[in-house]
């Protein structure tokens, strides 16, 4: 979840919607995300932070998703 991946932009885009968002990525990358983004991740009831998942779980999440978003800046 590196800052350059633009997770903040995605969080702002869904902030006032009822869209459910599952964020996948190594939790160690959370150290590189700014505090405002971390607060948005923790305070939005529609955001689930999965952290690192193995390929089987990743493929399952993608297969069951309505959309796949890969934001970047």
C-alpha cells in the first residue's frame, strides 16, 4: 500500500457512497502511507483491509468482486 499507488484518491472517491472496498496488500506497506489515509482506512465501515493474502485467496477475492481497481498516481 505504497503512497504512490493512490489509495487516498480511491478512498476519497468512495467516501460518501455505500460501495464496499476490500484492500489487499502487505501490512508492512502501511508504514509508507500518510496518517490521513490510514485514518480513512480505519474509519470507513465499508473498507476491509485484508493485508497480505496468498494467491488462492487473491484469485477468490477478484472472482467475487464487482470491479477490480488498481489506482496509481
